[in-house]
């Protein structure tokens, strides 16, 4: 009987937390406000998240949070970030690119410990994944752990050229980030 009660409470909690994600302020078809929609994200107008798969919901919310964050739209981030995290917890990505996205969401929320947890999870399976090394360096700096940041950034620079020659999942979608992470690593290691 206790298991049934616990299961019922879990279901109620998921409905209470998930319903606003799926109903309030539908996410624009591009996954974000303003600007061009990413490839495969559709044009203008709103999309009801309830009509999408969990993975597509995660993609839309991730894009919305990242764009809003880069545009300085804190109200939008405050509204959509918790929803994106709930969806990512449900998706529970285990691939390095999915874990990179998860870590970035935690970084937007300044949860450096959680971001580092996702980074370590991804690096355990793909130790040289550049994107995880880059966000790991950023998270370590955010946490104030300069020694860990030095390790992440040194590793990133050590494997940078070799990794760029590989076709790892997710690399094709994040090309501009490689040079940014390399520059951040070089600046940090040079004492900047």
C-alpha cells in the first residue's frame, strides 16, 4: 500500500510540475524569441510543447534558455530554465553532447557543482570531449576552483587539434564554441 501511495504522490508531483511546462506561454516555433529559427525548428508562431516528443521539448527549451541568456533576458531565463531542467532530468541524457547541454543549463543557473557533475559524467565515457572540457573549465572558475580549471583547460589544449579532426556527436552543431573555449583556455593559462 505504501508503494501505491508513493507512486500516486510521484504522479501528482510530475503533473503539477509538468503541466505548466506544457501549457503556459507556448514556446515559439524557433524555440526562442527573436532572430532566425535554428535549422529544423520551424518559422514564426507558437508551438504547444505538449504536441512534441520529450526530446523535442528539451531541444526547444534548451534553445530558448540559451538565446534568452545570451540576450540578457533574465525574466525569460527565470521562467524557462526550471522547465528545461525538469525535461532534461526526464530525458536523462547519457551521451557527451546531451550532458554538455545539461551542464550548460546548470551554468545558466549558476549551479556550478551540478554542471561539473554532468561534465564528469560525460568525460568518464569520452575523456577528450572538447565541449565538456570547455564548460568544465568555466564551471570550475565559477566555483572558484582555479586548480580544476587549470586541469580542464590544459587537457582541452592538449587534445584540441586531434579532437577537431574527429566527428564526434554534437561537434557539428557547436563549431563556433571550439575557438571560444580555446581562447578562454589560453587566456586563463596565461594568467588572464
